[in-house]
């Protein structure tokens, strides 16, 4: 008889909530089987069993929260000499950090089982117990909406039912990171005030983590800000040419992909900007991993483009789109949220001209990117127009000082104003 304990799925995780048991008492469990869906401070994810045997007892019921290391179930040996899967070493994603990288808003994981299976045989549209194969998020959504999974057609590998399949069947969407949506408490019994009736919303674990980390950043990191205006005219023209020459299946880099590439090249030349101040010393990283802020429902998720300085624009574009899609589908994994050494936050698509962002601890800086707008300029004594973009660099003055920060931002601007430099 072996205990299954609440796993540590990120270094910032202190407790977890059992959302759904994917196996029931008496079920046979194999190593790697999805056993339970857990809500962490990052997202919801299915925990895969490290033991083989029979699920003999469930100690923590759905909806209950316990600390890391507390027993949540027991698995007995089924007679086959249950095999334990090795869990040594931190989990990594393809292209993920091998070590030494700094945390994103959500922090790096220590172990991170995948949120989705990568493939099943076509004949495995149902589990061995007869239940339809479905992702944990899709299973929970169907349960909340009263949908019968056996009546749904899955679009995933081997007919696996995904979140999008449940939404198509009429289920209401959940948070884009797979987190439980904030719930409104019943109205208070006190008389209605001038503000009307008051209700309260509880924060999800993801929202609580963001609130805590951003508060710590502003309280502990001495922010200062540098602003610059970038002439994007040549880049706008170059992207237009790339788009015109692209085939139907070709990925066309966005302006944000180009900003990520410019930042990556500049970070390679300015190690302090690619570092962190922590525990009274500088941490300087050999890899350039750029986090891209992605808006999720009532939250902010920062997946990572690893080794962005070594990738061309199409590779960065492909990575960015895949990461954003996994955020929207609730399939992003902790390794994909870790290891960023710098962050780009772009609100230009919302028509925001400029803004100041909060540093993603413990990184040294974050670049806030505004919209590209055509505005009048004077060139060679004549009035004309140009496509201009405002950027704001927030810096941690403990590691990135004024003059080096200005040189770093100037390098980003020069790279964006010379499109050919981004092909290097």
C-alpha cells in the first residue's frame, strides 16, 4: 500500500485543490495513467500516477484543498509488483530550460506532468473502463454543463474529446488557462447602499499568484522607466512584402514577433538586461528566453519563447502562435511558463499608444509595446508621415542602471528600424 501525496507542480505552489478524480476506488492504475485533476497556482492539470496497482482509497474529495505532501489517495499492489516511475529531476519542455533560467510571473516548475496526451491509437476512443477519452478540462466542463461525453465527437488524437469539442456542443467556456472562473458569492444581507447590492468574487489560485507576485515586484524592485519612439515605416513595408510573397501555409511573422526578435538580439549584447538581481548578487543567464504576455480570462499568462536569439522570425512566429493557442485551450504546461529571462507585453492591438508595465520578477526589465500609428513627422525640412510605435522599458535599478538601460533600449530601436538586421 502506497500513499499518493499532493504533488509540487511549481516552486510557488504551497497547496493544491482536487478538482476531479479521473480514477475511482477499485480501478486499476498503470504508471502514467491520469489519476486526478489538480488546480495549482498556475493552472489546472492532470497528475499522472507514478505507481501501478489498484486505487484502494481516496482520502481527499473533489473540491478539497490540502498542502503539498499531504496524502490524497492510496494505491495497493495489484499483485504485479507495482512499478514506480522515476521522478528525479525537473520537468522540461521541448526547447525548455535545462537550468539556470529565471521565473516567469507564475514561477518555474519542479515537476510538470503534461496536461494533454500527445497521441493515442485510433481504436482508443474510450478508456479501458468504458469512459470516453477526454482531457481533464473537457471532462470537467461537460460535467458542469450536464453533457454526456459519450455523445460528443472528439477532435483530438484518437478521438480524444477536447475543450473546444465541449464548447461546440453548447458548453459555456471556462478560464483560458484552465483555471476555475471566479465565483460570485450570494448578495450580502445588509441593506442596499448607494453603490447598489454588493457581491464578492473569490480569486482563483492563478489570480492570487499574480496579485502576490506583482505586489512583491513593485514593493521590492526599484522600478524606473525609459520611453522611446520607434520609426516602424521600413518594417511595415518589409512585413507587407513578406505577407505578399507568403504561401497559404506559410507563417507570416507579426510585428510582435519582430519585437521579440529585436529584444532577443539586444539581450545577447546586454547581459545585465538578460539577468536578475537576487539574494544580493547578479544572476546572468547564458540563454535568451523571451516571455510573451498573453491575456487569458481574468488573468495574465506568460509563456516562453526559448532561445529566441537563435531562432529566425518564422520560428518565433510559429512558437508564439502555438503557445497562445495552448493558453486559449487551457493546455499550456508549467515548463512552457518557466525560464523567461525577459518579457514583452504588447497592448498595441487594443489601440493603446503607450503604457508602463510591472517587471516580471525576478527579471531585470520588461518592454511595454504600444500601437503602430501613422503620424506626421518632419524629414529633411519637409512634412511627411511615418509609422511610429512607442515603447516603454521598465527596469530594476538594482541591476540595470540608467545609461546601460538607455543603450539597451536604443539597440532595440535601431534593430526595429533596420529590418535586415532582424534576419541575422
